[in-house]
């Protein structure tokens, strides 16, 4: 399916984007607007909600949820970073979608979320699947953008990626490719009621990532495999909630075991475009890692 196909099919629908200021959401809003959709960008800042095309939604307290979903026809849902209990964040949004009679919901979780039905992400997926709402579920792998955000400080300060990732490969994906998939699924119902694991086009170890950054920057970047406890202690010291830190340590464990190496063709099948490589991503973001 090409990315331009069905461009105007749902152009008159109002599409609510939860996490509109985030890594995926910011790109998704732009893509939807380029394709003629009317977008309602959710924000947790009340002062921003006064701007055209913005709506106030507080996922923690639930304030603004009813009004936002009542104004929409379709919605993109995700759980905000920093929370481990994804179900408690997402279930009220799925329920609000059902009450508002939304025509379509696209839910973003994470690759591997469907491995065990009892996990918070999977419980949210099951709730959506059983809701009667037309849906799609997308499960992206680890973001390339992590190296330009979460891990950027270590790269810039010591030219080192220090993570408990072992030597396992991961099919990292660019958030822009995730957004392109979400845009297509929100605008078109051709692939309704299906779920997709989203990956990049190659599987790289963190040592491979360091080598790409070294070549891009023209100076050496190293990878250091650290003990999970070192990352855990650093995150706790930085003020991250304990349950969220535990969640991150757990998914790094899955990564080290090789569960994130698998590649799928979903991005190209849905958008008609090959996923970006990490080399492309690094070249486009090289100024982020400059001293």
C-alpha cells in the first residue's frame, strides 16, 4: 500500500493524537496535516490547549479525556514515558474511545508486548481488541532516537554508549517510520483490526551503533556493556520512579537475550517506503552529538 493511497479517504475526520509533542506524535501530527486530516493534538499543558488544534488531556488525572474524545472521530493512543503500568494509562482512553463511538483507534505499544497476556501493555491491547472499536495495534522496536535523547549525554560527554545491552542485535527503528505507519492506519481502514510489529531494515548491536557514530562524527565512539545494576542505580539517582526503572531493566534483559533482533516488512508493506537505516539517521542528526 502506498503512502499516498487513500489520502483523502478520511480527510474530514478529526484525529486525536495522544502524545502529540512526543517522539512519534510530533511527526505523526505533521504527516496527518500534510495529508489533509484535521488533527486534535493532545497536550498536558493547559496554556498550550488554548491554541488552535490543541486539546487538554491529563492522562494521570483523567482531566480533559471525555471532552477530547467526544470531539474526535479517530485516535492515536500511547502510554507516556516514565510509567510502568501502561494499562492504567491506556484503559481509560480505550473506554473513552468506545463511549465516544470513535470510528478507529490506533494503539502503539512495544515489540514483544504480546508475549504474555498478563503484562500491562498486552492487557491494554486485549481491551482494545475486545472493545468492538475498529483498531490497529503497532508494536515498534527500540527507537533510533534514543541515541539522540536518552543516551546522548554519555555520547557527548565521554564518547561512550554505556548500557546493559550485551552483544545482542536489535532492529532499531526510526520514529519517523513509526509515524508514517500510524498515519496510514489512521487514514485508511484497509488493514483494520490487525496488529503489526514494526522494525528497521537491519539488526545492529550497540557496538555496531558506536561504529556508525564513529564514522559519522569522525571521532571514536565506544560501547561499554555494563551491569544492569549500574543503569538501575543511575536512573534511580536521577529521580526515575522505581517501577519504571524496573520495567527498563526488564526490557534490557529481553534485548540481551536477542528477542529484539527480528526484522519485519511491516513498514514497507504499509507505507510503500523502506525503513531508514541507522546510518541515514546518524547523518541527519550528527549535530546532536557534536561537542
